C-alpha cells in the first residue's frame, strides 16, 4: 500500500503499485477482486493536482467525506459537498476544476465496466444487466448513504489483512458499496421555509464576496438561532458557512484574474487585508499562486 504522512496529509492506495493513473486498467488489478482496479483514500489540507484523465473500461466513483471539491467534465463544473458521490463513465475525460482538487478528504475507487464482463462480481446475467443499466442512469453528483465511510474503512481493513476468506469478504464489501450508491438515498427533511431562508443567505454571500459575514449575522437575517442555522446550512451544503464563503471568494478570484484587474486590487475587493494573505489562501485552494494561475488558468 502507499501511505504518505505529514501533519495535514495522508494518502492510501491499494494495490500500492497502482498509484499511477495510467495503469489502473492494466492487467495488474486487485487479484482479490478482479473487477476492482484500484481503491484509495486521501486527505489533503491544500490543493492536490488532478489533471485531465479517463478510464477506458471502468467507472470512477469519488465519495467526498469532508471539505469541498469541484470536478469538470466537458467544460461543465460539478461542485460537490461532503456526503456526496461524483462518478464518471468509461472513457469520459474529466479533471479537478482548475486541475487541482480543493482541500478535502475523499474515498475513491475505479471499477470495471460490467458490460462485456460475464462474471462481473459473480452476478447472474439479469442482475448484471440491471446493475449496468443503473450505473448509466446515475446523476453526475448525488447524495450518499450514511454508511459509506464505514464501508470503505471495513474494505480497507480487509484488503490489509491476509486470510483464507479475504477475497470473499473483499468482493462482497465492494459490491455492498456499489449497491448502496445504486439505490436512491432519502435526504434529511428540512422545512421549506427554513431551507428558503438559508438559500437567501447564500445569495447574500455570493453577491458580496468581500464581506466577512459571521454565522450570527447570517442566522439573525434568517431569523434562526446560530446553532440551528449552522446545522441546516451544513445539511444542505455539506460544509460550514465559513468554508463555503471561502470557496465563493476563490471562484470569484479566478474570474477576476481573467481580467486586467491587478492582484492587489482583487485581494482588497475580496476582503483580504493584504495581497500576501490572499496569495496564501488562493494557493491552498487552487494549487498555484494568483500570478501563476493568471498566466496558465487551465
């Protein structure tokens, strides 16, 4: 396995020699589960490079455990919130937006396409066809069940522990994850009036990215307590109001960097006291400095 440790980062990939994206569909797949090309986990406090790539004979599934992430496919951005899946079909070119994944914790796996694979997870023909049909119909980003993190941890433990029943448990654990994402998940019920109030607060944030709203101010404008507002906001967007506001500022910064406005002016316009602080935050989220991004935005 591959493990990279620091005070803020960790990366685990199984099998370890499959840490090269170009080899995911090679003959050296996980022998325990032939349909599973690779599975991994990563936690990064700063932006991580994920350039344009595809998997010709496999689906890729990414589960966002915490933080935020935005993917791009055919020029369309797909923002994710914690607790959501993003997936791509075989042969679809995709990348992290701006070629860098935002600070986040993700689980991901690349699974062989069931089409043309008669013994896919040992399912009978009709079951395999149903699974293949459901995979094609999935929305690009969708809510995950509450057990996904636990399911991946169990699979990780199985893959790391050799034994006579290892292949049996690993195969069923991978299939359990796949069946879970194919079955629609009911989201938590939020009263329409409460949800509308939080949505209005988001509109307020997007219209004034330079303003540093506190949770107390947003809650008061929504006529809610701070704790209730925070809980509802996190349920809808999968992250805290502060993290969401920072994400909006970085999106706005990328737009402004495509104009002739100076970096110092952009920093002040977005509410940063110094251009140095702006550069530090921008690099953390986007993976390069504002000047580097301006020279080569994509």
